C-alpha cells in the first residue's frame, strides 16, 4: 500500500506542473509592446482616412505605438499614442463655408484593458479578444476650415486648435503565436471635450454659433507586437 502512495505522490506534482506550464509562461509575460498604423473616421462623408502627410513627420512619429503592463492575469494598464494629419480639400476648389481644409493632431491614451475568454483554435496559436476603457488627450493639433474667397487666388481661413481630453472605449483582437509574438487589430471610439476655437469668424454670427469642431471619431489600428 505504501508503495502505491509513494508513486501517486510523485506522479501528481508532475502532472500538475506539466498541465500548468503554459499558464505559468503566460503569467510571466507581463510586458506588451506593439506598433502599427492608423485609419481615422471623423463621421464625415469620406469615411476612414489614412495618414497622408508623411513628409511632415518622422517615421517614428507617424507610427501607432503602445506599451502595456499586466497587473493581473486578465487586467493590463498602459499607454499608447498616434499621430494623424491630412489635407481634405484643395483651396482652389469650389468650397462651402465651413469645409475642412486640413486636420492634424497627436493623441495619447492611458488605458485599462481586460482580456476576455481565450481561444486556442490551432496549436501554438491563441486568439485573445479584449476591451479597454481609457482617457485620451489630443494635442499639437489644428482643424482648419474655409470661410470665404476674397479673390480667385485668395481665401480666408479659420480654425480651432485641437487640444482637449476625451473618453474612449476600445475593442482588440490579438492572434498570439508561440506565446510571444502577435498580430492584431483594434477599433476605438473617442469623444473629445473640444471647444469652439474660431478666431476670425465673429462670435456673434450664426455660423460661429452652429460650428462645432470634430469631437467624435473612430480609429482603426492594424498592429504587430511582442509579449515578454
């Protein structure tokens, strides 16, 4: 009888260790670094827009970048940032008052992420959906609009400095390969508490009172990253 007890006592720890080895590895991978690019939808007719003014910023500035740290098995806190810039209208075109000529800004995000149920459809590959809530800060930005044309070659512009906090929610899907590397995508909705900042248009005009700078957007980030 004692012989079987000894064999059992040796066998159980081996099984427990082997059955939890993967989870131990995942538990120790507390750091996340990812990079990608950005497509932004400002809820305007053109839909999602991609960064086009690459010549105005360095490659690093143009990238979407994120760092996260696991504080528990399912909860992560972190920071991310991206830059967006685009010219929307040609000033030589026939434009309506208020048409957006260009918009650019930087955005930083402090977030809390919660991992949902993990799926393992193929060996060595994990699918992990997650949801985030965060505090956004948009800065170093401008929304420039068309007011009127003084002559065929001269137009009057106005605009708002984009500098405000915002609240957002984000959905992620990561495809993790070999526990360390992943590709994925995320979609986030953000509402900014942005105020009207026109300086040329009269504050008493009807246009000034109804003009609203961009306050709502959806961002799509394709990405790659590493866990360590």
